[in-house]
């Protein structure tokens, strides 16, 4: 066993975990933070995307102990009903989800993009989402939603 | 229309907020304390007979709460229309990946280790994968009854109308083509997952990924010994009829579904999760890996279609003969139903006075096929429309005009003798031509769907 | 040793000592993008002691005495975005940018790519083309080897004494040098190379004076084509010569068929990429 200390969505946690455990399993099964999904466990689909110390990462490929001491953000920490992030509002208003399974991963990848590049081109959006798969929507509304969120003038999109 | 609150308005998805806030609950997001992890031993060969299965080392591994084989299943056969599919292999393995035994343990790691400790001895047999090869007399038998599903006395579903030979005699040209529609895997972002929670006295709550709750509830009922054909072991408890009170022993809960496209209408994970829950008395969750999803879940079958049309010089298709082979995989599933749909729709929305469609279900040693959007109809439509274009090219007729010439009209009959009374293909094509600026000959602009002259 | 199962040493010597201690069954982990896939696909209770390399500070990208030092644990995203690498080793920057996807690039390292030793390893191909040197640290001290020699070394020898790649040393590409990095894969994101060709070359008065042509995905490891060097150096590149080179280089290859491409396709596509790359010389 090993002792993991991480801050998730602003809340500090101290957990005993298996040293080989991946962060996705720890988040979901020990902290019950379920927005990062199990889609492939090989880092190919993007449904497990989280932001660790400001960088977009695959939770399924992140050895949890290797990010001991880090700050982690998941969709639950991006915004909530009543205090939504512009991306969440935009995804909702632009029908950027159908089954919704890829949506948390898409939002995290989009947030990581907008945090660095508040006004990306369509090509930059596509490149930022190139690690995310969606089997339902055909991506068009997702790209549209990210563009719409980035165009929100006066809003603090980078937060 | 001022009192309409929804119709005519753009509404947001009612589950959209759940999606963007991560609060949407999928089966794997449901956590019940004490849940065990389920893993399954799958056949490593395409076809064979199990000579020996030793689960003792798996059973005695610390952390394992239970192991099941076919002997633990009250009713091991199930299916939509033909009750031929097995929950767990008894002796004959029909496809690679077919479930043989299941284990529930404290963690996924222990369950995986336990599967690794199960010893299997298999007498391998030669499989057959190609549906064309599978119908040959010398082909290895996928199932004891042979590799073709009989429909009564015939080795195919047949839809026949008129007189096909007379129809071909009336034709000026015969146009024959082969069409192949390959297999497709749904690959939803969410894999098959099932969480079965025993509550009191063998009642169960099952969290399922299926959207076909009532389709599968019947099948689970049967497997758990609540249906008609109940084995003696369980009959002391279950006196229920198929349509009776038995439903109330299972609470079948649908969660948000992470994509399906038809791939979650088979009993992939629910039965085994339920059986493990009953065996161990503990909540059991079985989450398929991406590999299991891609390799072992039901997929859309491949379709091989042969179209032979008799066409007159002026572009009328007077006869259509189709032979289709549908590759069902190792078990029947929905295949007998889908070939009916295919046969009914092969003629397309066209008036064909002489029709002979034969659609054959063939068994092969592959994963059983299942539903996918439009299955049965999509391959037929694809073949039909390309055939139309090939006819147009061969006859030197414009493809739009060919369709106008042959379009169904009101009071025409389908090949199944269903009379149509609300057909507007002609008007739809006219509107389409307008939208895409395709000029139509006046003759076709003036057409309508009024009943054909006698 | 304690029964601690996870170490994150800040000191390279300590890391090597841990990795050299067979009694604890040590396993090095950097970005984790290869090793975690293995762990996830084959879930077992693990007996190994994990030695995390991410706290060793081996993520530097710097120029020193005319050479570029690429830390073995620098994430691909940092290498791809680095102004220094883009200016002095644009081949490497391009190779890193075209690997994997944004999230994976934030974790994956060139050290990991080289150690993972795959047929399609882009990091290996890029470093071979650049004629990089590998600096390997162990309990026995530091060793410097040419990339090709490192690839030829046995795994046992590489890991001896708790071997850890410290950094790669690369001579910067001068403005006069010609370079290329071309690859094909099934889609742009999250898709391993199906075929790849890399080149570092020099031209003088219309003739080729130096040539390192690296072919990836066509043998058990990416390799430097001796035939390409032999045929190109001293000659004027042109359509005829380039085609000849492509044909002869295929003779050095042993392509295989897999789920992503057939051997036939790999041959045809590699030949096309070789000609494309050589046509950039003049």
C-alpha cells in the first residue's frame, strides 16, 4: 500500500492506495468522482481526461502515486448547475452531447485548450480534441460548442 | 397553435445538464458497498469440445467469493426467438470468446488472477467462418442441426409474388450483380456493464446498459428459472408462468446509456452478473473491457446479396430475384427476424410485379450477430439502390428517371401483398429535385402518386 | 529495504540503486503511457516496487557547448513546444508533435519511447536520424552510446546496474542541413505510425555530402539505411536516383502485416515516402 495525498476539485484527500493503481480507478472507486469514465483503459478514447496541475492528462494512464501532491480537476470541479463554466453552458445549448459518455472528456480537453488559448481557430479546436472519440454526434456540434464558448466576449473563459 | 409548449419549439436535451456536469449516472457509476468484481473465462478457441474444466484453484484463491459454470445456471439456454444460445458453455464451444465460467472476487485483480487459475482442456475442432463455405455439405457443423436455419421446409425465408420466370421472359435485359455489406461493430464509448444487487430472498436489482428492458427481462427471468422451462433444481421456488408474477423478483434498472446503436439489446453482461450475485449473495459488477467489447459483443452481420433484375427497354423493372445470405454467427439471436425484414424490403419502394426473394440464415463459428441501426433493411436498401444505378447505367436511362418510372403508387401492393395507401415517393423526389436544382423532364414533373391504371 | 512499494527518488544515484536491487523487483515508471496500458490490460496484484522517475529533474531541454541536451523525462508536449527544439532540432519537434494526442503528449516521454523499443517508435527513428547519443546512468556510472549502438544493446545490458536513460545529446541541425520527418498513420490523433521515414542530410554544390535516412516500422526497430548513404553520398539527387534508392532500401526491410496495414502497403508507402523525402534535397 502507499499513501496518496491529492487535491481534487479544491478538496484535499489522503488515501491508502495500491501503488500500481491508476488515477481513474482511485477517483472513481475510492473518491466516487464518476465524471471521468472507463472507455478503453489504454489511453485511446479520451473519456478519462482530467487536468493535473494545469495539464490535460489521461487518468487511466496516470499512475496515481506518480501525481502525489498534485491538484486535479474533473468536470465536477469545472462548474455545477447554477454556476456553470461557459463550456458547460455552450455544450448544453449547442446539443454537443447525445449519450453524454464522451462529454466529460471533451469538456476537460476543451477547457485545457481555452485555458491556454482563449480564442482558438477551428483547426486548433480539432487538434485539441484529436484525442477524444465520440460515437454519437459526429463532432460538429462539439466543435461548434467550443467555438461558441471561446467567443463569449466579456466572460472569463480562461478560468 | 399557441397552447403548444413543446411542438414547434427547440428544446434542450432533458439529460443535457447531467452530461455537462458529470452527474449523469451510467451503470458503472453506481456503487454499492461490498460489490464484488466479476471476470469471465472465455473460450480461447473458435470451435471445440471442453474435455476438462478445473475451477478448484480459482475457487480456493483468497478473495474469491464464488465461481460458476453451466451447472450453476437454472436454465442455461436462452434467445429471442430460438432458445439456442448458452449462458455458459456446456461442452461444444461455438465461437472464440464464448463464456465458459465466471468468478466474483473482492477486486478486479483477484478475479482476473482467478480466471488465470482455471484449467481448461479442449479438443479443438475445425471451425468455419465463411458463410458461403458453411453451406457446403462437407462444412464443419456449427450446430448439430446443421448450418442453415430452416423456415418450415425451406432453407430460407422466401417472399414470392407474381411469376418470376414469366417476368424474366418479359424483360429485354437481365442485370445481375453481387453486393457485400461487411460486418460492423457498434463500438459504443461505454462498454457492456452490469451490476446485480441481491436484496431479499433471491430478489435482485440489476442495473443494466440495455434500452430493451422488456426484451431482456424475459430472457433473464428464464435463465434464473422463472420462465416456463425450469430445471428441477429451482422448481421448488418458481411456480410462475412466463407472463405471470415472476417479473416481480427482478428490479431491472436502466441508467444513462453510453451509446448502443443496437449493441446493447443482447444479454451480454446481465445474466452472468445476476447469477454471480445469487451465487455469492453479494452485489456483483461485471464491466467488460474495451477488448471484450470489440471482440466478443454482438455485431452487425455481414450480408451477401445477389440481385437479378429483368428490365424492359423503357426502364420498367418487371422481375426481381434476390438471394441473400445472412451470417448469423454461432447462434440465432435475432437473425430469423432480421431476414424477414430484409426480405420484405428488398424490393425497395418500387413497383415490381414479379418478385422472388430468398433470404438464408447461415451459422458460422463467429460471435453471434445482433441488432444495429436499421439492420436487415440497410444492407437491402444499399444493394437495391446501387442496383438501380447500375440498371440506369446499363440501360442508358437517367437514374432519377428510372426511379420515377418504377416508383410505388397508391393502391400498389408490396411483394408481401400489403396494399399501400399513403405513398408519396414521386412527390418526394420532385421536391428533392427542386431542392438540389436537378432539372426534371416535364413528364416526371407532372407525375403523381395516384393509383396506377389497371 | 522496507516494504514500501513506491519510490519517487529525487536523486539519480538513488534511483539507479533501487532499480539495481533485484530483491525488490523494481520497475521504472516515467510518464506511464506504456506501462499503465500493460497494467490495465492485465489486471493482477502487483509484486513489483515502482520507481517513479518523474522527480529526478530529467526534463530539461538545454543547449550546452554547442550540443542540445534532451532530458529523458521531458514530456513530448514540452519537447514539441520548446522554442529551443523548434529552432535547433525541428525534426524532433515535429516528430513529438505528431505522436499520440494532447493528453498523452503531456505525460509520455522520449526516454519511455526509446526504452519501449517498438517497431514503430517515432522517438527512436527521430534520434537515429539526428545521430543522437544516449547517456545511460547506472550504479556503475554514466555511459554514452550512439543511438544505434544503444538499440543494438541487449535489454539485460541496458538495465544492468539499474540503468536509467539520463538524457539524449544531439548536434543541432544547422541551417544548411536538410531534414525531413514523414509518416503515415490511420488517423492524425492517437494512431501509431504505420510507415515512417526520417532524414538528416547535407548538400554541397548540388551533391549530397552526408545522408542519414532512417526507416521506421519496417523491421524489428527503426534503422539507418546503409544503402541510402552509399547510393546518395557524392551524387546529385534526382527522380531516377531517388527511385533507385527507394527500391534498394526496401531490400533492407522486413515488413510485416498487422491490424493496421499489410506488408504490401507498408512497402509501397515507405517507397513513396523515401522518394518524397529525397526530392526535398534539391
